[in-house]
């Protein structure tokens, strides 16, 4: 089992943070991306990783390793542009959350769903931030992990940091301490492979 990626959306429906772990194709940057939302770098251990869950390949198709020259840039090897991928994830979350509210009333809340390729976990804060984690489809609920990320590194390095503008419409969460704390926390989980 493994964890693929983490998205954090603000109350304006914009992705303000993205981090991936097991991905062979790099995020494709676009001019519409907010600065500091994601880091464009070659994936580590690409020969053992899998593609984005939004790719056309199935989970059982073997993936050839990518060369370092292919890992950087917006070539044809890159998947969806990042802004489109983030909009797809947020659209799925918003649609399913609204459907659950209409079907079940106020008693139930949307926390996760599963497909054959991945499982999406959601944690919403009272301030409107949505933490979305994509993991292996066989993973149990990881909502507690998202809550730990919110109450730990997010509060410590983002909310309590006076240099970060929380309601910025132009800037993502640009904090190396937060990025490092999230990475250490997720890599420390027993589900992380």
C-alpha cells in the first residue's frame, strides 16, 4: 500500500499546496499555477513508482522508467497540466460532498471514496481548508492522518507564521519547514511504501 499525493485547497477553491510521493511523470507547470504550490523536480525512485492516477494507463500496466532529461519540463511525457489536475480533484470532492449532503441530510459527511486505482480521503477544516489525500485503494481511512497534518505542521508552520498570507489569491503555501514536516510525517506512516 502507498500514498500518492496530497492537495490542500483554500476556501476560494484554489489549490494552495501540492506534494506527491510515488509518481513517474512530473507535474506539468502552466502559466496559471500559483507560485510555491508544488515543486517541479524529478521523482525519486521513478523505476518503482507509478503514474498519476489520472493517466490513461491501468494500475497493472508496467511503467518504463523515465530518463532524467524527460523528468523536467513540460514535454509530451508529462500528464495533465497541474491546474487541470487540481480542478479535477476539487470538482470530484465538491460534487461528491454535495451529493452526500443532499442524499443523507446533515447526519452524514463525505470523508472518502474508492476506485480500482486509488482512494481519496478528505478532511475539511472549519476555516474552509480541504485536505485531500490520494492513496492505494486498499488503504483504510486516512482521515486521521489529514487531521494530524492540519493540527500539527499546518497550524505550526502556516497559521502561526506571520510571513504567510493565509488568504492570498496569488500565492501558495511557500514554507520549506511545512513541506519538510509533511514529508517526514507521511514517510513515517506504516502505510507508506
